[in-house]
C-alpha cells in the first residue's frame, strides 16, 4: 500500500466483472470536439487519451451512433466502417498502457438542429417539445432550438438497430465495452422522462412504457457485448437540456431496478446538483440507488479526491468518475497517489476548441516541477 496517499480505496485495484482495473478512478466521458468535420478519431485524440491512461477505466467522449444522432460540432462518430477503423489506433494506444476503455454511445435527439441533419430534416425526439434554452452551436453559427419531430412508432426499432450496429463497430475497434448515454436530456433521457415524453403509443404514458426504448437498446447491445461489458449512464437530478420531471425519484429507481436484472457492468450516476438541479424535490443521491441496483455504481459530478474516498469507504459508490479534473491534469492518478496539487481548472473556452491547445498541452506535475 502506498503510504503517501490519502486515498487508499480510490487507488486500490478493482474487478469490474471480468475486467481488472488498476484503480477505482474512472475518466468520465468528456465532449471535447477534436474529431473534425469528418467526425473521425485521430492522432490528436489518441495522444489525449493515452496521456490520461493511468485511470483505472476510460470512458470515451460521447460518440454518435448515426448521422441522425449528430448535434455537436466536431464530435466523433461510430456509424461508418471508416470511423470504426480509425478508433483502433486509439484503443490500441490505451491498451498498451494496460487500461480498459469503453465507448459512450450517443444520440442527441432534440438537442440537435436541422443544419446537422441530412436534407435539413428536423431533429427527432419522443414528442414535439423543444428545448427552452439559449440556443445551439450549429454549422450555421448559434441558432435557436427547433421543435423536434416525434419519431413514428415504427421508426424506433431503426434507432435501436443504429445502437446495435454502433456497438458492433465498437467491438470490432477493440473497445472493452460500451456505455449507453441515457442522461443529459439527450434522446434516451427524453423518452424516460414525463417532461419530454407525451407519447400515447407503447413508448409513452406509464414508466414501463417510457423505459421501453432504453430496454430495447440494452437488449440489442447485450447481444453484441456480454452484459458485464455494458454500462448505462443516468442523470435524475439534472436540468441540463431543459430536463426535470416531477416523478423523477420513483421513475429512476424503477429504471435502475429494471436494469439490475441484466448483470450490467455498472450504473453511472451524475449526482452533483451544483451543475444545475430541477428543484422538483430533494436531490437524489447515489446511495439511494443501492437497494434498486445491486451491481457496480459509478459516482460522477465534481468529486474531490477526499469526497471520492469517503463515497467508496461508505460504500455508496464503487468507482468514481472524474471529468473536469482530467481535462487539466493528464496525470490525475499520479497526483492523487503522491498528494501533489492539481493544475488550475481549464478555461471553459478550451473545452470545445478544435485544436491541440487546451487539450494535450497541460503539464504533468513532474513537468511543472522541472520547469520551476
């Protein structure tokens, strides 16, 4: 045991199903917009992930499953064979550091714009309810949100198939598993929540029906990867993308209970209300999910090193995902190990810039010490 660290649990090995993790630090999915207009993973992205491969597990940035799923500039895709091939170099580089890597699968749903869509079609959603927000960054500059087109009942199976094919390509690229992005007000989340799902078919109304879309996606993907290589991310407290539903607590506990039956790799919960809370009751904490979900729980949302250790020692979480700290600290695990101070947080302006600045140029602690 490292005597210097104040985080013996956070830095201890962990078995995620059949995957050995060298520590319990997870690199959270972070949208960084460096894949260019072709949405192709590249050498810059490979360098970025490899720099951060001391994490126990890396979850990639959200990766779109189809052209319809697009809603951000320069984010990567996994809907063509060329994209699948291009991911191989990145996966191999991370594996060379003995770190497993999952791909996060993403469909933006109504958080898109017609200028991202083929033939300028409207973005799709469960219901024709637009985001009440400031607007969206599109290929045409900042635009107001549009009212999305509700998916026809018979179209939903086509989207499920897009998820399955994306998982197939991720598997061929060498990924250890996938995470289904069912959080953040994107397509799956808008099916789950009453605020955004006003459907009257078998995908709307009761929580059982609203969960059906996610259920079909999970079942399609566990035919590709074993269940213990598939995670799901939820954000019950979040107001991001104009979300928040009065029945959030009972709905998300029901969803977690349904997911429990599959023996999934983990349930990844965004449990920090500092990033925006819908205020429809008390915030849900990760500990509330323990009774509903018997598997691995991943906490995410502004955890400090100390808070992470507490969450693990009290067994409310099994793994902790760090996002913003990984942006500016490629050697985050080494800093935790040696009690070294962190770099200052990255400016928000560099999070989504398209070049190497603010991406692969953050110094490690030892580089900083050498300079000073």
